[in-house]
């Protein structure tokens, strides 16, 4: 969290190193948030202005949440039941009967608006905080996924491939905000080792990467009635965040947390206070379920630690082998699907070789 537009020497070198590791990304050269036509060009950022977000009180429900659910509904999991426990765990994570829950992140709700009350400068204030994936510059979830199911594209969007995710939840464990959420009873582990591995599939916001590819804005951005969420070239969004913070004598969040993210917040209230309010509210409600992240400040990227770098190095060859195996699996699965379709088209008759279809 920062108030000005200053940067320490240590942070500068860390950013430079991260940039070298991730590769240079193209810039659009625009000096303001882009229109939809420019969204597929280069690295993007989103700005969430908490001074503008009112939780859509006049609409009864946050429209960004509704838009996200509507756009991604076709991708929501449909688990096979009854759900099986898998070794070595004795539990499953099942949100399929809570699909309408909008007060936290779930496999069926990839964004939500948190609501807390804080006292700042002697006044009680209500704060509404839209939450979803931060889309980190150097995502720990991607680097430490043992099956390389998480990728980052040139826009900066971080996505989970639900076709090869085993649901081991390592991504959630290493995410400072615990963003990805798991649904049991779906995914590749059901075909390979339902009793021994996985646990489902992890789900989270992917910045509507399909819309970005078409030059369109993410659903949450398009449907925000107050203009609290905006998107544009990363550098322009960062500049805009600090300009806005200066105007309201406020604070910026996400620019340095976890080594930097593509999601920046601006608030007139210090983020330490917002984080403390979220924790206090969860404690009061005895809320221990995953999916309601706090806003811890000055979060160091796990991959910059000795342990993180070691685990990443160890994981790399395993992930490469896993990708090869999963690619072969997907090919075989695709061939089987085509063969099944051909058999269906033949209506159970004989094929050209006179052999009965199976």
C-alpha cells in the first residue's frame, strides 16, 4: 500500500528482475484507459476505486457480481454425485448446493463485493470492496502448480485450465489472498485416480480473457453503474491510480503487494484499516470458510524467498512431465470422443470394415 508515487531501490530491482523473468510485454502507448477496441493489445490493468463503489445499494445486488455470474455460467462445474472422499483427506469441498451464495468467492461466484465499516478521521464509513483474482505479475499459483494448469497471457490475465486441473489447491495455499476455490466431483482426476489424487477443480476470475480476445471489456467493468471499475493499459492504469490517490489524499493497493498485480485499488481509507475490519467481522461471525480474503499490505512474493525459489526449481521438471502426460491424455480423450460420435452417427450399424461398432 502506498500513498505517493515513490518506489524504493529494492522494489525497483525486484520489479526489473520479475520483468526479465516474465518477458517484455507490448505497450499500447495510450495515455488514458482504453476503449474496448484496444483491450487485446498488450498488458492490461484494472483499477477499482473504492471511493466510487457503493455496493449497488440502489439495485439490491452488486451488478458486477451478477454480470460475472451470467457471463461465466456455462463454465460452472456440474459435479458427479455422490461425491467421493479421496486419500489422504477425509473431506470434500462442495459448493454445488450454494450456487446463489454471493457473499464470498466460490466455484460458482468468481467475484463478490465485501462490505465493512471503519472509523477513519473521526467518522464512521461504510466501505464496499469488489474482490476477485488480483492477476499477479509473477503469480505464485502458476509457478507452483504441479500440473501447469495455470497460465498467464500477454494481457496479464491469469487463467486456470479446468480440463487439466487436479484440484490439489496448491494454488490457493500459496496465494496471499486464497483466491481460487475448489469444487469436488469434477475434473480430470475423476477419470484418472478419483480415490488417490486431486479433489476437484479450482475456479477463479480470469479477467474475462475470452472477451479481451475480442477487444471487449470484462463483464464486471461493463456493468458497473458507478464507473468504480476501469481497465486499460497497465502503465496508464497505474498512473491513474496514483493520480486518484493524490486527489483524495488516499492510498493505492496492489501495485507492490505480492510483487505487483494487474489489479489496483484506490481508497481514501488506509488498507490496513480495511484489512483489520474484514478480519474483525469474520471473527465476530466465526467465519472460517475459504473465499473471503483480507487486504494484507506489503505482502512479499513467495517466489522471491529462498524456499519459494527452491520449490519452484524442483517443481519445474515435474510440471514439464505432467504437461506431456496430460497433453497425451487430452489427445486420447479427444480421439475417443470423436470415435464415440462416429459410432453414434453410424447408429450402431457396421463400419466400413464390416466390424460392429463398440
